[in-house]
C-alpha cells in the first residue's frame, strides 16, 4: 500500500516513536523485534521493486536492517523510523541491483521523443487504445514492471520512488542523495522513456 | 513578443514548438508552470493533436506506474525466516 504522508502530521508520528527509539538505543530485544515486524513487509515491497528480484529484495532488507541496527545511535529523529529505514533499504537495494547488473543498459536518449525542427517526428499513438486491446490491470502491471526494468537505473529509481512509491520530489531527493531539481528532470525524462517502452510492449514489438 | 489567442504567431506558425511544449509537461501537470508559459502551453494544446496525444500518454504512463504501487497483491507475505535471520544477525553483532 502506498504510504500517505499527507494525512498524519510527521511531527506527531515522530513524537509517537520516541519511546521505541529510546528502547532501541538501550538495546532492548523486544524493540528490535517490533521494529523488524513493523517494517519488513513494506521494505520488502520497496526492495523488490528496486531490485526486480525476490531473493535480492530479501538480502537487501536484511542488509538494510543490519545497517540500521549499527547506526541507530546516529538516527537523528528528524524523520520517522519508516522514512529512515526506507532510505536505507532503497540504498541497499540499489547497491544490490548495481552489483548484479549484467546487461548493457538501454540508452535513455533513444527512448525520448524525436523532433524535426522542434515538432514531433512521428505521430504519437495513444497508449490507452492499445491498452484496451491488451487486457486488464494485471497485464498493465506486468508491462509496467517489465518496462521499468529496461530503464537506466538513475531514471528507474526516480520513477520507482516518485510514481510507484508515491514519494514527493523532496523525499525522493533525500533518499537518493540528489537535488530536488535533478529528481524532477529524471522523472520527466524517465516517464517519457517509460512511455515509449510501454508503447512498444503493448504493441507486442520487441525492442 | 506578439501573442495571439490561437496558438499561432503572426506568421501563422505555431507559437511554440512541440519540443518546448513537451518540456513544460511535468511543471504544467504539477501546477508549477508560470502563468505565461501555462497559457502558451494551453494554446499549443489547442492546435496540436500530436501533443494532446503525447500528454495523454504521459499522464497514463504516470498513472500506470502509480497503480503498480497501489496494488494490494503486490505486498508479499513476510517470510518468518527472514525476520528470524535479521534478528539473529543482530544478536551475532553484525
């Protein structure tokens, strides 16, 4: 499920977590068990989307928790534990994916729209029409996941955080350690490239 | 620069190119495009079916990616052995 960061105040949630954080810092076993049972599911979802693999997602979550346990003293309490863990698992999952990368990435440039004299070189075809012929939501979902997997990582990770995970640009920028404007630039280009990949997939054309 | 309500300039050419229009899409959809550019974008959309289709596809693409995130079937059950392994790793001082 998508986290709705807008409905409850971050300040309230941060305050509500203070006792748990104290117990974590004191090395309370129960507190660690609570942390793990509360956040593992959500972290697995995120990690799976970033890595594209169940096994790698589990490894990434484990690595993320180990890193979090080691660094609990450095947790500054300015964000929620969920946000902090999210950032850690995203980074762990990205590292995992980068280490395992075996194929050359598709260049983003060839997936962006082409213009002649500033005007569309080709008439864009409506994705919606093709989608209606292609089936229901599961087909769409699988097509999106497969298309996402073809994007260069720097664009894929921004789309995963902004569109799939529903973070705003600022939170995505914090998670990725890049500027808000770079997130927006990559999101814009990434969406256009994803659009092209979806067009191809839904037309059944192998790229 | 002289503007017209039609989306064409005084020479009858489109006021802005499709490429410029595409550059505006994200800011337009998020409501942060300045008023002047917003009006220009909207005039171009009135005269360019290619850009209309392109923007619709762009919105659809974002919506499809958002649907993936909202899908309840996407939440995997948490493997008990994973939870155990994580807590064990902590005990062993990793």
